[in-house]
C-alpha cells in the first residue's frame, strides 16, 4: 500500500475545525484528517485559519463564515475553492467536502478529485450542477443518500466516523430522553416533544437553532424546564455528560436524512436510539442492541420497555465496529487507491 499519497482535503469553512458545538461537516473532515495522518498519508487540510489539526494546514480565509456578515459568505467560499484549485498540481488527489461547486473545476485540472456528498445532493438548487457533473467521482455517506442522485458515478460508500475516545460509556440510570441536532421541523423535534408528553418522561433538547421562527412559535411554548428543557448548542464534553444518563436519543426525522451524526454521539455513549424508519437510520441502527426503528410515536411508546433494557456496553461496541474514525479513514483510503489506480 502506498503510504506517501499527497491528499488535499478541501474542507468546509462555515465553522472552525474542530467545531465547538455544531459543525457536522467540519467534524467529519477533522476526524478524517487526524486518522489519515496516523495512517501515514501526507495530508494538507484546506480550511479556515481557525483550525487545529495534525495535518498540514493551508488557508486563504482567516475567519469561519459563521463569524462574518452573511453577504460575504459566497465571495469567501469561491475564494476558498479557487485557492485549492490553484494548488492542485501539488497533490495526488483532492478530496472535496465543500459541496458541488468545486466539482465544476474537476475537468480543468489534472489532479483527480473525489467528492463526499454529505447530503448535498438533496439540495434542489444544485440539481442541475450534479446532472452536469454526474460522471465525476463521488462518495456517498449512506446508501440511502444515493436515492437523491442515483445516477452519479459512485466509487464508494463511506459512513461518517467519530472519535470514540471522546465518549465514555456509563451504566445509565436513564431518567430522561435527549434530542440533539438542528432545531428545525424536519428533524422531528415536535414528535420528540409529543413522545415526552405522552410518556411523562422529561426531554432535554441540545442543538443549534437554525429556524428561529419555528423555535419561537412551536418549540419554545413547550419549554418549561421541567418536562421539556432547552440547553442550547453544547460542546462535545457537555453533550457526552448529557447523553450518559439518558434513556435514549430521539430521532423522529420527517425527511430522508442521509446520515445523522447525533445518532453516533448517542451510540458511542452506549445510549440507544429511537429513530423513524426514514433515510439512513436503518443503516445506522443495524443491530437490535443499538435501538429501534419505528414508524410512529405510538409504536415507539409501545416498544419503550425493550429500549430501556439495552446493554450500554454492547450498544457502544456495535457502533465502534462500523463508525470509528479509524475504520472510516481506512475505507476512504481504499477509495483513494481505487481512484489513483485508474
């Protein structure tokens, strides 16, 4: 196996790397970079200046987009892409994690590019771009994700990975549920609230509000800091503490979600997941010791007794087999070698 491959990781720049609290794409790229370096790969991470990494860091954008005026986001994004393209000859391969727009330049450079979708193929505004670039190289993060763009040239499927060293399994007593993620309707937070109300078991909500009007009108009225508590966007250390004593994490999603990192956070702590049978969740909760897949809140209530009996250690162990960042890096490396062999 060739270990001295020079890989450019074109990272997102919306949040710092690693992110503090929310920043799923940034977290995935950070974990990948750290693991590839340990495998002996020569990795250059193109991100914002506010990045901490074991890889070589290169940047042209100093401040993450979430810290600057939104009217500048597009110009900084294009500047970021152009900078990486200008340095393409220095690398054996460019691994793009920055949505579809860098792919538009793939035919203009000699260095092969592969793009991890991260769910971006479901964005209707970019559908025409994907159709124009469907023969380029793509990696899905779940087989469910491919349903959005089934005709792309997929060279592999690699699940997202996390650093299990940051999570600790605890023999939980379990006296509340957790909802973790973006506060938007599609994430199923209203169903999570309904579930807590019908079981009379507290729900603790951790996440970033990305739809303020939705939160103010439909979520906030239920927050009483007794049955329903909103904790905001928590750093990973605080989120782990929250998860450790939970009965389960609730993922009653209302759309075909391509992945769901909040489920991995929960599983790594040995806390099972109750998820709607949509999107990738049947791929994530692939063993009966990891939680249950349901079709409704009522079904989840009926099966709650089973969830409460799931063993924490086994739950975490099954998740580690498939979603550790070390395994994910090995899987990506196989995709790299496959592409370079061409």
